[in-house]
C-alpha cells in the first residue's frame, strides 16, 4: 500500500465513481472528505420497494470485463453474493414479432452474419449484405469514429437499424450514430484491424471473453455495493457530508477528485417497474427480456427486463406466480401505457398488478477534459456502466496516491 500520509483529498460526488475513489484513497493513507449533493450516497445505483420487494431502482447488473466489479464485491465481503443471470438470453421485438437475439454478437453486431439466428432477425437480403464485410478490405470503415458509421459501412444499414441500434439504445439510450466505437465496444476496432473484418473482430473478442455470463449481479441487488462502500468509508475515517452541493468554482482543500457528472444532460430515461401476478410468466416466454427495434408500431417502450426470469434470487423472493417487470422509456410514460406495452412484449395478458413505481433518470454527456488541476472520475469520463466507472476510479485514485 502506498504511504500517502499528509495527502488531503476532497471527493465531490458520492456515486460509485466517488465512493470507489474515496475508499481507495483512504486505504492508501490519504485524509479524505466526500461531499454529496443529494440526500443519499450511490447516485444511479440505489433501491426502491415495489409490491413489498426491495429492488434495484437504477443499475441492476455489471459487465464481467476484467473481473473488476467482482473483485470489488469480494473485497467488500460480497464475494459469495455475486450471481450470474438465469432464464435465457435477450429477445428482440420488431414489427414482425419477437425473436431471440443472435447468440454470437457484440452490441448486436453479428459474428456470423449468415447464422440462422441472424437471418431470422434481419432476413436473407440484409444478412447477405452484411457478408460483404468479410470480402471488403479490413481497412474500410476503420476511420469511422461512430459505431453507427462503422457498422453501416461494413455490414449495411439493415444490420445497424435492426440489430445494433436496439441493443445500443437499450444500454446507452443513444443511437449508435452518436456514440464512439471505442466507448461502446472497447477493443472492437483493434480486433477488426487484427482480424481483417468486423465479423471476425466480433468473433475474436467473443473467443477472448471469459467463459460464462457477460454480466453478473448481486443477490439482493447491486445497490448492496453502495451500502458496503459507505460502511468502509466510515471504517476508514472518511468524512462524508450528505446534502452538500459544491459549486464548480468553489475552492476546496487539498487535491480535488471531481466525481459529479455535472455535464449537460444528454438523455432522460424513465423506468417503470411492475410487480404482477401472472403464472404464465413462470415459463420465461421472452428469456430475460426484450429490446425493441426503434419505431416499432404499437410499443412505446425501448426495452423490457423480466427481473424474476433474469435473477434466481428475485424469483425466490417474489414467490411462485409473482413477477417483476421493468420497462424503459425515452419519454414520460403513463402506467396504462407501460401495462399495455408489457402485455404486448411478453405476449400474454399481465394479470393482477400488485405494485408499480416510475423512476426518472438523467444521463450526462461525455466530458471534454480541460487542463485544470482536478482529477476526474465517474461516468462522464470513464464511459457508461459500473465496470467502466469502478475500473477508472481505482486507476485514478492509484495515480493520485503515487504522486
Ligand atoms: C436507469 C439506469 C440503469 C442503468 N443500468 C446499469 C446496469 O444495469 N449496469 C451498469 O453497469 N450500469 C448501468 N447504468 C449506468 C451506471 O449506473 C453508471 O454508469 C454509474 O453508476 C455512474 O456512476 P457515477 O459515480 O459516475 O455517477 P452517478 O451515479 O451519477 O453519481 C454522481 C453523484 O454526484 C452527485 N453530484 C452531482 N453534482 C454534484 C455537486 N455539484 N456537488 C456534489 N455532488 C454532486 C450526484 O448527486 C450523484 O450522487 C445505469 C444507469 C441508469 C441511469
């Protein structure tokens, strides 16, 4: 452990980025103060109670990439609580009906464009166009910085709009045309360059990924990470001030770690959680949930997660015949709209609704780093997702400690 005696640090923002940085700095011997504007810690990782069940209200899983979050969970005493999802893969809902998402893909980009599960989604013509990717030189499209431009160039607009856009919009709430390849699919461009085509790059990355699930969760919900991080901060003597909004120009003592995602709001997301009694859902008719192809008539939701199919612990907690469903929207939905969408997407009447909640979230835009004296962590610099935020916050705190 680095000896950072005498190092004073103020961390602004108590989401996962700020909490992980503060913990790492305190473990390294720094004297740390954390200032959080809201009335609780955790930011977008938090919980709510719906139909008497404690549920994640924001993030509910994390990418297994490099084992970073699992490692954090283990160091927080939650190692035995890390669980893989159950209940099958995701489905795609299009005007023509619902189909399982292709098995070999990354952010919806197929590794084998002519595979049966790809053709089933996009049809022969679009799959055949995507095959051109394997025939044109590997350098074509390499200069494209947006994921949309890259996929359109190599595999065509059909694959982009019918496969990649629904997956990416479900995760990032933005169209692939406005998202950088390296932010959404780290390592994909390098793999494409190495292998000579986009499909081969996808297959290569899939082969290199650790066996098992691409995401994991925590029994009881990922919000438990926040409870344990907060307990550690207390244990390591970090001073935590809740309800303390820091102005951008406010002078602060010591080194400053800026973990507040105070960039312009890029998108708003509404999550509707429904707890229903419907034994027909025991069979997981749409696996762990569905992504909706943008513009599909008759459905306003972007995505649906069947929580009690996805997480075994949640199914046990809910009890037989009772189900947790979560829908996401890019407009403010009514409960009636959400209930209609859920029935259409799951292909069955909803049954008795025994609990509902609607939560609105804002998502920050990527930050353009200026040359100031602060250290930046959090989603606006690390990229979306718990795995990115945790890995980046650990790294930045380590650099700060190393001087
Ligand atoms: C609906 C939703 C679902 C998601 N699902 C997943 C998922 O399943 N898996 C996954 O990996 N990721 C998911 N994410 C993304 C993930 O939650 C985030 O990437 C991550 O939690 C961001 O952490 P953060 O610390 O950067 O930011 P935040 O969680 O945004 O925390 C920032 C904190 O800073 C505080 N703050 C802001 N301004 C100030 C100020 N001026 N002074 C003091 N404090 C301030 C805020 O109050 C907040 O607590 C989801 C996000 C959303 C919105």
